[in-house]
């Protein structure tokens, strides 16, 4: 699973089409959950909308195992790759 995850991490950087902000947040949240586990930082202030959105996305995965997060991350990257291929 770790090798597939690392390949997916590399593949996401190779996408040529723009990725929606929603998909970016999902990818970010599962990456953080897979690599660091539950969100372990304080929520940023509401005035920092981007940081707040990223924090909220990661925090929604609280309790998810790192392996499950890796699996979902890999699946999402595969979905984005298929969409790009047409």
C-alpha cells in the first residue's frame, strides 16, 4: 500500500488539467491523514479562509486509519487520472 501511495503522490503532480478546489481539499485531507494521522494542530483563525478550509477538510477525517486514508487518496488520484485521459 505504501508504494502505491507514493506512486499516487507522484502522479498527482503530473496531472496536466487543473484540479478543482474541492478535489484539492480532498486530496490534501487524505494525504495529511495518511501521513500524519488525526489533525493535531489548532484551528486557524476564520480570517485565513484557505488555511481554515484545509484544516476543516483534514479534521473531517478524524479517526480514519492511515491505511484507509492512503486507499482513498490512491482511488481519488486514479479517478482524476481517468478524467484527464478522457
